[in-house]
C-alpha cells in the first residue's frame, strides 16, 4: 500500500502558485500599480459608503430632545458622549450580553472552521458514488427559507432539551453548512490537481493530503469562513430570540433589539441609544476584519510544507 | 469499482459525514415537516388539517399578492445580483492594487455589511427622503429625485440601492481569491504588452470564475430570499409594491398564523430558486474554469 | 452536476420523519419542572411581556411586590423585544409549553379563538375579582364569544396634545371634548402656516381615523360580526381625514413628513413645533417632559357622538398553564391598586385600574416636570369605543394598510378605497 512510502516527503515547492502579486521587495507589476485615479475612485467610493455611517455617529451623540423632535443632522452638532455610558447604566446587563456574544460566536466559529474545510475538500476532490446527488441536496438546503423550518426546528431542539441553552446556537455549526461547503469546494477546485496527485505518489493518504497540503493553502478561505461566521453569529438576534429565555444568556445583538423596543407600537425608540448600541455591536467586528486581513490577503501560503505548523 | 476507488469513496463519506449528520439530525426533519405542513391547514397551535394541494392552488390561482411578490422578487434579483457582482469585482480589483492604507479602504468598503439593519434602515430613510441628501446630489446633476419610499415605482429601486450599498461584502472572497492567482500569468502578459484592462479581463476574471460563480449562486439565493431589508425598511409597502416572497411568507406564518399556507409558499419559492440555480449550473460549464473538473 | 432526483425511497423516509415531527408538535407538554407542588396555589410561573428597559423595570417592581405578599408564588419575568414578541410566544406555544401568564393586546383573539388562552370568567369570580368594578367600561374589553380571556392591565385613551404657545398666539381656546369636527378644522386652519407649520398632525393611523368613524356612527365590524367599512358613516369619516391633508392643507402630506426626517410622525413633528395638535397615546407625555415647547393635553373632540380609541394591554393565562388558579391570583394582585401604582410611578403607561387613575399618584406623578391635565384620561375613558379585536386582526390591519396606501397619497377617494377594502375584508373576516 501507498502508505508504506514516507508520508513526510513534502510536495514540490515550485508547483505552488505565487500568491502575493506585487508584494514586498518584488517589482510591482503594472496591473497592480495604483494610479492617482485609483486613489480618487477609492476615496470617493469610501466616502459615499461612509456618509450613512457618519449619520449613525451623529445620531448616537444627539441629545434626547433632538431625538424626540427628530431633528438630526448628518454631521454631529452636539456631542453627548454620555450616551455611551448610559447604555451600560440601564437595567439591562449589557456587559453580560457582550460576554454571551463572545461565547456564542467563538463556539460557532470554531465549529465552522473545523468542519467546513473537510467537507468542502471532499466535495471538490474525492470521487464517490452519490456525490452529485448529495451536492444537489447541499445546495437545496439553502433554498428553503429558514423562517419556515424555524418552528419544527424549535420543536426538535426542545425534544433534545436544548432550549434556553447556547447549544442550538453553537452545536449545528460543528456540522458545517451549505454555504461554507460550497465555498470551500469552489476554492479547492481552483488548485491544480497535480498537487494532490504528487502527494498521492509520495504516499500521503487522503487525510494527510487534506491536513498537510490543503489546509495550509485553504487558510485564507477558512479565515474568511471564520469572519463570515463570526459576523453572522454576532449580529444574529432571531436565533437567540427563539431559543433563549434567560436574560443572562442573551447576546448583545438581542440587547440592541431591547433598546429599539418600545412598549407601544407607534412610540419612537430612543434613537441615540439605538445607534450607540449599533456602534458598540459593530466596533468589535470592524476590528476583527481590520486585523484579520493580514491572514486573509497578505499571508504567504506558497509553501506547501508549511502545513506542519 | 477498484479497491482504490472504494477507499476514496469511503474517505469521501467520512469527510462529508459532519455535514451529512448535521443535515439528517437538524435539517431533514424540519424540511420534511414543512412539506407536510404545506399540504395542511395549520395555524401552528391546533392540530394540522390535511387539505391536499389546496394551499398551492390557492397561491397560484387566487392570491393576487403572490404574483405581485414574485414579480417584485424577480425584479429585485434581476437587478441587484448582477449589479452586486459587477461592483464587487470592480471594487475588489481596485483594492488588490498596491494602494497605501489599503487595509483602511478595505475595511471602509466592507463596513456597510457590518452595521445592524435597524441602524441602516433608519439612516436610509433619511438619505432617501424626498429632499434628502441623495436627491440633493441628483438635483445638482439636474435630475429631479423621486419620493423613493413613498412611490410604488421607486420603492424597489430604493431596495436595490440598499443592496448596492452592501456590495463591498463580495470583495472579501474575491480579494482572497485574487491573491491566489499565479504572478507568472501577469508577468507573461506584461511581456506580451497587454494593458491593465486587458489583463483584468483575460487573467483576473477567468481565474476568479469559480468564486464569481459562487457569488452568483449565493447572490441569487440571497436575493430571492431577501427579507430583513424589506421588512424593516418598507414593510412591503406601499400597497405591496415592494412585497417580496419571504416577507410575505413571514407575514402569513407569524402574523396571520397561516403556517400551512406559508409552507406551501416556501416550497414554491424553493422551486423557483432551484430552477434558476440549475440554469446557472448549466451555463457554468461554458464560463467557469476549474483547475480540476468538479463532478 | 447530474440532475439526479431524490429517489422514491428517500421521500418515503422523509414522510416518516414528518410524522414524527407532527406527533411531537401536537402532543407533548412534557418537561415542566418545579411547577405545581403540594400547596394548591404555590407555583412557579413564567410571565411574558414585550417592551424595552422601562417595561422590564416596571413589571419587575410589580412582581417583586407580588412575591413579597405571596411568597408561595414564584414569577419569572421574560421580557421580549416588541417586534419579536408574537413570534416568540407562537413558537413557545407550538413547542408545547407556552408562558403561564402572557401580555396580550389587539390580537388577543388570535389566541382565544384557537383555545390557546383560558376563559377567565369563572376563575375571576371564584377569586372575587369584579372586572367592571375594577376597570370600568373596559372590564370585558378582551372578550371572545362572550367570555373574558384577558384581564385589563394598562389602558389609556388616545388624547389630544396641543401646543399652548401657538394656541395662545392665535387666541384660540384649548381643545375640549365638546369641539365638533368643524371647530377642530377651523382651529387647524388658523394654526397652519403653509409649508412651515400645520394645524394637525393627521389621522393616518387606524387608532386615529377609526375614532372619527365611531364618532360618526360608523363601525368597522358591525354587530353581527361582518365588516362594514363601505358604509356612508365610515366613508365620510375617512374622507374628512383625507380632506384635512389634501383639501384643507392643515395636515402634512407623507412627503412633507418624510422630509422632516426618518420615521417622523405626529409625535416628533409635534415635539419640534411643526404641528400644533397631535392625537396620540400616553407615551407622548414622557417624550415631551424634556421638550422645549409649551404643551398640555385635552380629550379628543367629538363628531355626532363621542368616541375615542384606547391603547392598552391585558394579561392572559395560557392553555398550558399548570396552575391557572395561581396565575389568576398573580394577575389579581398585579392589577390591584398597590401594584398598578408602579405603572405610573415609572412613567410606563396608564394603569387600567380606575381607582389608580383617580389617585394623586396618577394625577401628579413625581417625574412630571410641569402641571399637566392628567384628568383627561379619566374623562376620556367614558368615550372609549369597543374596538373590534377580531381573531384576524393582523390581516384586517394589513388590508387597511394596503388598501389605503393610495388614499393617503391623495390618489384615490375614500369611497373607492373602502369599497375595495370591504370586499377584501369579507374574505378575511368570518362572522362568529
């Protein structure tokens, strides 16, 4: 059997695609050179996209009177920074909400990152009878609106005794999901198959190929999956709304819903606090994306043997 | 089947087992249940009453809102999906250049998708006001801006606009994929004297097609299932001019307590999405380039 | 991708799974730990309410008082964001275990008509709770087929907010309950400065124009339970509301509202002095306590008769409550004067208990920054009409919302719009 051969033999380096166009000391290729026009376009686009966000900040800093009369301006005129501390001074346990968000999202991210690569790789590379049918099923699960399976799913989790725990929000992530499976499949399919064939010849088994060769090359897409899962879980309030009953278990996204919520239907919410809540909810994600870029776009993934890390 | 192939198949099912188990345990039951409920009259409280295909025939022949919502959903998907793809690709290409502070630009362009929708919707109502900032800008260009959210013909474009605002979300995957394009390809093209635009179309885009295809499929599914944006920004109004499939389904299920009817609606939507997805897969053979044939 | 379809065998397996789900959906009331123990009234109860932070504070204070008085009752408060309330409760009930006590309002009869909440007449009379004595005319507001399904908890009539400074500047006397439609209109005209200031905030919300319908002798649902919105009385009242915008120009158009800011309605326009009169609920007061404008409140004017919408909510006991007696005991206390005082003390709402509405605690709440004529609520409570809380309330509201979209834009007259709505309502509203 092939496993008799040394599994440690690294695949040939020069088969890896050079993945860092125009980076560091290398000469910048024309296509990657930024012209003044590039800067101008980026500045204009960023500005247009960010005008609404300046609005958010402006409302967050507005006084209660301004909120009641709804006389907001795009650029802040008043600076009620105390709105930020007020959100934490309410009867709602905001710090606890934040901690819960961290717990739930971390669990979900770990689950998706661990499971998605494996499943996606299998769908992209391994041959098996029934695979295509199964792939149609994978895609089909995304085509049925989540809203309609919500009640049956609730009943299922209730039978498992998971209601009012984090489990329904975390555990399913350990089984990957259609979006991520499809995503990894697409990324793997861009890699030349000679890589696996060479590894095969070198005697690496399928798991070895996955762990030592695919995993390192898939790290950007797994980081992307981590970021997508994180932001989706972090911002989700529908799942927690349905599954959690105790306030002490609820995440921050649901906390923002509480701030938005009023006792009468036509009563306006305290928009300044709603915006403060939204900013507090968004900031950690901005930070994660800003810092995560290093691993998403700038990482050197060209070394195949780097898998032994 | 050879021993090797059998072994490979075994590994496939082993690797795919997390998803298969998750599907069988968490999804299959609820999905099948909803098929069954679609054949019943069920208010979600009292036992369902079997009615056969009545929900489906009523939707297709008697419910005027269904056809309106379906048309609106088509409209939304037909414009927002290609627009989102195009803008995403364009932005990703810009962000892939050697730009100073590119991390900041990338973050700013991704930012809109991170802001909670309660905040976004509030802001968009201000931006889209009849004499709001957007119409002011249009006014400078000599275009009289409409009352976006109040007029039946402008409310859908307003929702498309909201989706375009979030088009930066697509840049994440495209950028990550762009980093994987072999540098030699560009070097060779440069030697051949191809300009940036030419290189973009003949190298970047073909190399990205698997990811573009992914974005297309996910965009389609997402657009056909658009929910929160509609629900928070317009509630489907005025007079259902912006009502779409999933908000309608949500109303039927959770506001009118027609769970059976809503289930039927969701399976019709499923069929529509399935048709479009399969069509996309059919055409994919002609324009999606995989290094290895995926089949 | 090959287009392989799911096999017939696969479908069969799925069918089995569906059966299992259905069984669990309808059968189980299973896990219920620590509820009813030995003592007949000792119980741990789950109570669901909607709202925000202040609502949580207020309900919790009342529950604390309850538990202090009846230590054998343990009540867990579950505050649910307003937008998700119906869905969460629906899912809880569908899952087999609803809350014991739940807050209900206009859509109460969704639950009562489907037997998801219990009739309370017997329980109440056993406990010696006289609804009419405690709550006055609204005592049996939450009824279905002559049975009471919820005990009123919060209830305040819609009231008129008026800008005192603008009224004084024009020499107009404050609005009273005796103003007629014509009196109101002429005041609005005087108070309007075209394009800048409007006499009235308008009546585009059901609670507003329905008040005029009932003032005009009309009804949305007639006594036999059939929709009756294409009648002359209803058409006339709606047309009057529309004319205020398009004929008299004393109410801002939707476009003008949209230009004032996002989500600006009457409340905000009144608070920033753009409209002189606004008709809304109690919540307007707390928003205005810090406002720069000078304002007071008055009862709603009248048409042929006196009529006004009331806002409020009640407390109901769900079908799955293990100990309805204990739940009623809790509700009995929560709606007693002692507990209801908290509702006004925190500025949450108008307590439904009429004794509290007449007390100093209500008439001069500690948080009020200026003298406000709080008597208005007591005065208005006699005028409150019985709104049709039909089981298909939400669908009915959607029919109005859809059918009047063009009317409120001035593109359709009231008769055309209401005739179409009547037709749609006839398929939604089943007399019963």
